[in-house]
């Protein structure tokens, strides 16, 4: 399995096949890679890559994912594209959220 930095470089590639391959590798790593993904997000990156990372984090799910996604979504400083991605990722994990939070997320219009 390639190292994390190599996979992140592939995720940032302009080649869709490389991006898809990197996405698959990260999803296979599952929660084992969550700390690295969270750190990578907070280190900063281009918006398009950040959206991809948010989507992957949402697919993996778990406690750390929900914390990061909530931080992104509820922060007043979050860029609109990241807020939309975080909302969708949170809704993907609706089974792990309070029903009122899910209802609010569904009704929010961004």
C-alpha cells in the first residue's frame, strides 16, 4: 500500500483515474487514516482538494469525522463550498446524529 503522502498527491492530481485510485485507497484505510486526514485538512489545501477530503471523511465516518465535519459546517468562517460538502457528509452520517440536528441540516439552505 502506498504511503499517505503519495496518496494525497494522487488525490490532488489532474488525472481523474489517479484521483479515483487515491480515493479508493483512503477509503480502504478507513478509520486508521482519520487522524492523518484531519491533520491534512487543518494544514490547508486548495478548495477542490478540501472538498474531496471532506467527502472521503464523511464516507469513512466515525467520531473524529463527525467532529471535523461539525467544526467545518458550523464555523462562520467556512467557505461556502466546504460548508456544502460538510453538510452533505454530515447527512450521510445521519444515523449517528441527533434527530433535531438532522432535521436542521436537511432544512438548511446554503
